[in-house]
């Protein structure tokens, strides 16, 4: 049973069926605006062209390098495509610290080139001239497969000298500055494009790739005649184009205000990209922990939880002074925990707030707070995925999904499906499929498909 006072307190996170429908309406209209030349500039959801027009067949072969920047870590990968829908992948994670994330772009790209050189050296690939796919997971205006102008940074990155620049060129220049690497940069892509390609490699009915991780975004297969922004020469031979929606920006012109809370506004205010990515800030791993932190601090102040601890002031101080202290993975751990032992919850509370002997009721309340916030996130994602499925309007649509929130959270998938049942056209059968290494395998596939053309 949920405590009635806490339930009332959390009410503003509950999305009603009519709000869900309204969100759906507004979302699909923004997608349409983004696709249409005359309204593209004003659209929240830009629907960028990726210049990827072919899905993989599964027969692709060859060795590729891939770079993956824009999630929790930076990675370098070697991908060997082996035909028969198979791929083998080696990868190494490299740290990108805060200083690199917010310093000058040259430093960031030099670091990327250095990591790449180290990887090539360690794998004895120096003399192989491997083609490379660069998964760069930020909003970009692509000018072709190998040229992508960064529109703006998201997810805690803010390096000078990169916005409006071609990140393909910045990478090539950094490689050239070293002078010891021979690499062909074949393709630049978003992680959602990688996810879609990687899932389509295993299942040819995949039409949508979604990331619910540090950030949140989706890519889907659109018909060229609906892609106003695509130059006519790309419409002659190919029926489709992958579109990177950048749906994380939804809400920037006020369309989410009817569901946003003051907690969402505070998370935005404290972020590096104020006013930007408002949909993403209600959903993704970079922000969910922050939401729980702020809500929990308020719940303590209002004597709704941990009252018996007698440490109200101390607890709220800890929470209020330490942004980032509630990690999003805690939400998954708390929601996975079992009544009445609540082992993981107790460990987290001890570590985070120095609380011991917490009552079962308080553990349950904390779980309820987390549930409200993650369920709302899943409902918002459902709005987006359902909008795209109905737009594609094929009888059977497979959706590839990846990202830490989706992978680690025990109920995100079921919250998502529950809300999708309310929105997807009942004549359409849909399937959600976990993606396998979209940023690596997907990058190699884009490079492979590009090489074929
Ligand atoms: C952010 C980025 C987007 C990326 C997503 C998931 O929304 O802007 O490009 O796909 O995060 O990583």
C-alpha cells in the first residue's frame, strides 16, 4: 500500500491517459514539422538526414575500426563482419574526463586520435589501412556520410571550437597532427543509426533504433518522398533514408510545459545546456538520478519519508549540496529490490546518506518515488516510439533498443510496452529487440554499406 500523503505529493509525475494522447499529438506534429522544409527551422524535433539509405543484408564482410563518443565512455573498436549476420568485436574503453568534456575541442580530438593510435598499436593493425566508422552521438547536420556539422553539444559536453564545425574534419586533422596513422574515415553516424543498423543486421524487419542511456533519441526509416530536406539526387535510386530525429529536444518551444514539474525545471536550470533537450531531461540516465535527488530532498523536508531518523536537516543538506550523488543506476537497484528485506536499498541509503536501520515503510516509499519517475520516463519514450511506428505503418515493425537505462532498469521495458499498447495502431504488430553493440557493429555496417555504394 502506498502512503496517501506521499501519493498526493507524487501526483504531478503521473501522466493521465488524456495527457498521454495529447503528448502523442504534439510529438507527431513536431516530427512532421521537422521533416518539412518550410517548418524545419522552428521544429523542436529536427529530423536530420543521415545519408544512410540501405539497411544491411547480413552478408557484409571485412574488418573495420569504429569510434564511439557520446555515451558513458569513449570506446575504440575493431569489428570484423563475417557474413551470415555475424560480427566479432574487440573493444577498449578510454576515459574522457570532465576537463576534456568541457575543454577545447582540439584537446578532445587529439585525445581521440591518441586512443585510436594506442588501440591500433596494441592490435597490431598499423599496416592494414582499415576503414573507420565514427559514432558521434550528438545532433549534427550531415552534409553526406563523411561530413557532419555539430549543431550543439548535449549530455554534459561543451568543448569550444566544435559547434557548427565538421567533426569528420576535426577527426582527420587530429589524426594528421600525429602523422603516424593511416585511417580512412568512411562514415559519421549517430548511435541511434548504429543501433538501427545493428538490429537490422540480425533482423531485416527492424525500422527504428532507440537509445535510452545517458541521452535519449531515435532514428527511423523514412520514405524519401517524405524527406523534404533530402536533395533530389538521393531520391532517384533509393526508396528510403534513415532519419535521426533528435527527439531529445522536444519541448524546447513549450510543448511539454503541461507535464513538466518544478523538479524538471530545476534539473534544466542546473544543466550545462539550459533550455535544451527538455524531453531528454525527463527520460535519460544523465538526469533521472538528479530528479530523484531533488524529489527525495523535498519529500524529507515535508516530513513524508525518513521522519523517524530525526536527521531531516542533515539529510536534506547532503542531498541539496551534492548534485549527481543519486546515480541513475541506484534507481534500477532500488526498483529491483525485494520487500521486505530491501538489501540493496539499505546499502544505498547507508552509503549515500549514512542512514542505518531504515524502516521497511521508508524503503518502500523510496521505491515508490523511483517508480513514479522512471514510469513517467518510459511513458514519454512510448509516445515517441509509438509515433514513429504508426508513421512507418507497416504491419510488423521491429524496434531496436539500447542504452543503460533500458538495459539495467528492471521494469522500464514493461512500463514502456504498457504505454505503447495505448498508442500504437492496433493493426500494427510491434516487437522491441535489445540491440547488440550498435555503436560498434552499426558503425562498421554503415562503413560497409557506404563502401559498397
Ligand atoms: C543525445 C544526443 C543524440 C544521441 C542521444 C543518445 O540526445 O543529442 O545525438 O543519439 O543523446 O545518446
